[in-house]
């Protein structure tokens, strides 16, 4: 994104002097939570959960960001945002519910192929 911004000439309008304390704290929060905490959680989750559960982070992270934006920032919940959040959460729940059965089906298929090969 930085490269695209530079190519478009957006950096000409950027000045570090214009950043306020709130912006600096938000950046610090994103760096700490987005790298240290999120990556640590992600690698731990890879060891203890199914791939379907691990992949759900991509859907859950925006929900966390939305909640933080409303609680800490000045984001507003509209009916459209709430509907979108409900749909995303429903998709995650369906993914989590369907994961064990699809895993068993995959394992069964692998076992069948191994028996056929021997």
C-alpha cells in the first residue's frame, strides 16, 4: 500500500508533524496487537485447531476491529454494518460446525486410498 500511495503522489500530502497522540497510539496498538499478539495467537492456534478453525481468523479480525472502533473510536453502527457482522459471524459458525465432519470425510477418503493402494 505504501508503494501504491507513493506512486499516486499521496506522500506529498503526508507530514509526521500532523500526527497527533491518538494517531500515534493507534499505530502503536496496531503494531503490537497486529504482530506480536496476533501472530503468537495464530501460530498457537495452528497447533491446536483444525485448518477451518484457524482460517476463521480472517473473518473474525474485522469483527474485533469493528467492536474496538465502536468502543474506543468514533465508529457508528448502522443497520447495514450490523447485518454484515451477523452474516460474517454466521459464516464462521457454519465453518466451525462443518469442519469436523469434513475432516472425518477426508480421513476416510485417505484410508480408502491407502487400502486400495496396498
